[in-house]
């Protein structure tokens, strides 16, 4: 499960860098491209305290939203027995 979330996080970082640009890889004071991990971390944590990242247009770069959906997908795919048992119980009502 941890490997799954690491892969999702790496894909999110690559997509965010492509989509938004200059979050992780930024030019420094000399003009050389350098890795700015703090900037990426803050970008990933922004949805927890900035509400404008919860609009439809920005959900693709919302780390919390991506992780919640990834968790739901993980549960549906890899914990299918639990999911199917839940569905069966719900249908029997």
C-alpha cells in the first residue's frame, strides 16, 4: 500500500510540474535550474488551508483530492472482497 501511494505521489509531482510548471524545478539566483523540495511540499499542502484549490478547475493539482481518490480506488481494486461484501449487504436491505 505504501508503494502505491509513493507511485501516486511521484506521478502527481511529475504531472504538477508539467501542468503548472516551476514548482519543483526552479531557476536559482544564478539562472541554473535547481530542485526546490520545500516549494513542492508547500504546493502539495496548500489544499489544506486554501479553499480556491477545491474548485473544479483545480482538482487535478489538488494533492489531497488526488490522494483521497487514490485511496478509494485502492480500496475498490485491492480490497475487493470487503467492497463486494459491503455491496452485497447493501443490496440485501
